[in-house]
């Protein structure tokens, strides 16, 4: 399973990249706004800055909702860097645009996916990635990981090539469970990635090893 970081914060992207286990980045308009970025030029420069840090797929989301607008915006985003993946919402014109991007060699991430039916449509349109939002599903009393499992089963059975990118990750356990049920990619906040490191027995064991090592000096 690949690890993407789900943030537009450059310091966090650098920190995750320096771990050596980062395979890409996802952003969305809310994450970009959180960084205080204003205006098209600044947004574009920020995507460029991210691409300069991580030489791997970087999802940049369109804000148009009509076919012509999505295609025009996506084409421009794709010129920023060869690693840009155009992130398109799961709407009717979004599906049409994903098919257009697929036919024109531009990679896509179909976002705001909350059902297996939506994931089937994204795959039929040739999306590079499909992003089911598991944390938001959990928030509404459904099981987000169960959706990843269902999509994984369908994609394997139907031999769809679209990669399942588990999004809206809230904790380290989400990452482990997504790996168990066959997600191809997990896009996570830095805290959830670092949460995988934590185990009290590791800390206790290391403290004892260091204590014994010191006693031999
Ligand atoms: C990533 O592609 C999604 O936009 C993101 O994971 C959504 O996460 P949230 O539900 O925590 O906002």
C-alpha cells in the first residue's frame, strides 16, 4: 500500500518526505485555504512548491463544476508539473471530464466518493485513483473501511485498473484496516502516519536496552 500525505502544509510535507516512506500528496480546497493561500497565482505557486518537495503524484483539485470548466482548469493544472493529478468531484460533469482526461493522457483522482456505485462509475471513466472518504462515512454512523473492502472486491472481480485511494483518514488504526482490506493507497494526515510508530512496549524496551548499554560503559 502506498502512503500519501493529506495536507497542503509544506513543513509537514517535508517532514513526511524525510521519513523516506512517502509516495505522494493529496490536497483539497479546504486544506489549501487552511494554509492562508489567496489568489490563483499563489495557489499555483503552492502546487509547484509541493511538487518541488515530493517527486511523486500530487493531487490538485478543480473548483469548476461544469464539463468545459473542469477540462479547462484541469488542463492548466496539469501544466504545473508532470506529477500533478487532477482531482475531480464525483458529479455527472466530473465523470465526463474524467473520461476526457483519461482519453487525453491526464491522470485523475475522483474525489468525494461515498458509495460502491460511485466507485464503479469512476473506474468506468478511467480514473487513475478513486477517493472514498472513510472518516466522513464513520462520522455518519456507517463503516468507512467496509466501503473500501467492497470497492476492493468489485475492482478485483471486474479487473478495474483504478487505484483505491482511501481518504479522510482520522487515525493510525484506519491505516492498518485499509491495508487489511486492500486499499492501494492511503492518504493520511501526518499525525496518523506518526501514530503508526507508537507502542508503549517499544518505548519501555528501548529504555531498558539503553540503560543496559550504559551499564557496560
Ligand atoms: C483527500 O483527498 C480528501 O480531500 C481528504 O482526505 C478529506 O479529509 P477530511 O474528511 O478529513 O476533510
